[in-house]
C-alpha cells in the first residue's frame, strides 16, 4: 500500500475496510472474518519501520505441545515500546507488547497447570537457569533470556505463550487481583530487581531505609509503590518538576514530592539528618540526573540507573565522589523469574496494587491515540484491550 504522507488526515471507505492516515501512524482496520479454508484470524498492531504501526489481520496462532493460547484481556504500553518506536528499534512486521494479562482459550498437549478460562499474567523473558550468568545472579543477561516467548507479541488479540514461559513464569490470577493490577507483574519485577541491586535489605539497624525516586512518570511511581510494599515504613522522596505528579506521589505514599535541584537536596538533608538517602532510583536517564542522584545519596549509598540515556550520553561527574565516599552506580534493565514471583506474591497478599497508575484504557484500534497520549505526557499508564473486531468474535 502506498500512502500519501503529506495528507494530514483522511478517511476512505472501501467495502468493509476503513483506511486512516495520519502523519505518524497508518492504521488499517478491517472487519474480522474467517480466512479462506476456514483458518482463524486475529488482529495485531504491527510495526512498519520507524515509528509507524498498522492494525492488520493475520492468521491466529494455535498451541503446540507445552504451549497455551491466551485471548488478550489487557496489555500495558511500556516505555521500552515507545523507545523502540521512536528510535527505530523494531523491524517491520514486529509485534511489540509484553505487559500481558490474558485468558486461556486453548491448551497444547502436556499442559496440566492451567485450564481454559484461567486468567494469566505472564512475562515474555525467561532465562535458561544453567549458564554462568544465571548461576552468578545475572539471569537477565542470559542469552536465552533475550528470546521473546510471546508470539507474535502482546499487542494482539490472541497470544501464544511458549513452553518455557508456561512452565516457569506464567501465573494464574486469583479473583481478588484485578487485571489492572496484574498487568504490572513484569514491570514491577524489573523495579524490584533494581531495589535488590541497591542493597535496600542491607544494614544491621533494622531501619526500613530511605530512598529518592527521580521522575514521577508511571515507572517512577511504580518504584514508589514497590518500595512501600517490599519495605513498609521506607521513607521515599519523589522528585519531579510537575506539580500534579508530585501531588499524586504523596497521595500514593511518598513522604514528600519536591522539585529537582536545590529544593530536592534540602528535602533529603532534612529527612535524613544531613546524611543523604540509602539509594536513588533514576527513572529519567542521562548525566544530569545521574549527577543529581550522586549528590542526594549518603556516603556508601547507591544510584540505580533505570532508564535509557540519550543516544551517545556519557557520564561527566567527578570520579572521586565515587571512590572517596564508596558510592555505587548500578544498572538494572529487566526482572528475572524470582522477582516476578515475589511481585506476584505481594499482589496476592494485597500489599501491592499498582492499578491507580492506569489513566487510560482503549482497544488496539486506538493504538495511535494511546501512543500520542504517552508522548505528550497526557497519560500516565495506557492499557490496551482487544481490537473491536476481536471483542466481537
């Protein structure tokens, strides 16, 4: 299909097909129908290269041995999804999406842990568990971990879950855990891994610890919620330039919300008797926030990097602030099976509920609108539901 990209927005109706063209995203919405020969089909949001996507019809997958097939209930739009769209990180034809809650609609041979109708939360990565990296506690660096175990991806009406994820990572959801909370199992596990790497469990004084979260977007606020759930009593200060987000952070349990710079330093010194916090979690990315994090930590404290830096970004701080005062900088990118299990247990116990972070919910047909809301900072967390055609099937 050749589309005139100079046209800002136009609509053309051709039988059952509606073609919508915008300057950023091309969405093709077709009425769902059985393919020739009765083969089932479903709708997916496919990457077209660059930041463009299309809602297109494809053959629906069917489960083989050890696999399960899910009907989409909700899928979260992640900052990594946006990064891949904005920086050409997904090849044409790729289906993104990995923060998934679905309903089991078919089982492959040998699957006994699930039944049709179960609600399931399942991440897309599982390590091998046997390589040197896994045995050294670096499971998220395992080569096997990089494989996407959701086919074709979670921005689809139906999703095939591969055997390794079925066996080691899929969680049947109890009735009291809503979809809007369970969809955070994967991103919250990523957060928890960073908290563990920060050494928040350390110390001999039984103190619940002190922390700063830089950024009050969805991942920054998720850090706040996971810290409060995993370490009740932990003093968390959230730093963000937007007043509404600081207010939300305080409503969700932050000791205080403050603006960056001198104000943040004063709040931290007041809250810690001048010491600085045990750990800073940078959910913004870049050298500026890294330097701010180092300034806010105590001697012996840790800065955790939890965000992409701009392309070519380099650190420019005085190395002696690390060396002389035994500070640490650690990176954390994903969450392993053990963190996923810990997060699921926190949700099951009712001490972690990230559902207040959800601000928008819409069908896959409106993918363009959801992405636009995130890009323009009008949405905190967007969830997508099945396409309109998928909902009617």
